[in-house]
């Protein structure tokens, strides 16, 4: 059975399963129009955030589990600052994603979380490929994906309709063999 050993600890973050009491912290960033600007959803209402959190709590009990949407908690003060996720789209292939509160931008947390999940996806889940998409205008997310070892493979022109418009995104990916050869993320220490 595929599983991640949780929590995942990085030098500054603890990636753990969401709990019901995370609602206020999740809603704070999920309802922010600037944070959700490049997302296919949002800003979320309280009801939408509650439905999202309930869905994430249900995925934790699924067998087999195929979604690891994890709360990104700043270790030093236990503040939930965002989320990172891996979703198995099909056997041996995972979709990587992340979202962080605006006051956590530019501090390297997204890169730290993404690197940790790429490593966990390959080392613990045994996936062969990890991919992600980001809006072509979202330079910050593109840079995070590149720092996590993914490389741009394609531009998906008008591939998704959401928020009353068609989205064009970059497709990023890395295969396990490429990641091993590149050593990206291997030097990332864990906090024990």
C-alpha cells in the first residue's frame, strides 16, 4: 500500500494532515483574492472552505489513499501558513500543488514544501513521474517548481475553463531517474 510517513519535517515546516480545527487558518488564505488569483477556484466563501476541508479530511481515510493534501505549518510558532499536496492521478504519477498565505510569500516555504513532497513522492510512494501546472503569468510558482527539480515540458493552451475564462498553463514535470541524477532535494535536511 502506498503511504507517506507523516508528518514530513523540513528545516522550517511540518507537513501534516489537516484537522477540523484548521478551518480559520485555511479560510484566511483561501478567501484572499490575491492568494487565489492563479487558482482555478476562489476566493472561497466560508461554506466552500468548509466543504474543501471536509473533503480533505475524508481523503485521509480512503483506502487506497491517493491524495495527500497537507497543512504546511511553520515549525517555530506552529502557525499554519499554507498547504502542499500530492495527488496520484494514475498509478506511479503524481500531481504536485501548493498554496501559501500572502504573508508567507517570498520566504522559501513553498520551495521547501515542494522539494519535500517531490522527495517523498519518489522515495516513499515510489512514483515514476511528478508533474504540476501553473498559469503562464505565475512566475513565482514556476520558479518554485524549477527549484524543486521540475522542468517545463509544454504550454497547455486554453486547457481549462474556470472562473469564467480559459486558462493557459505551463506543464512542469520530473521523472524519478532525472531527479536522482540531478540530486535536487537530496541535500534538504530534515528536522528531527
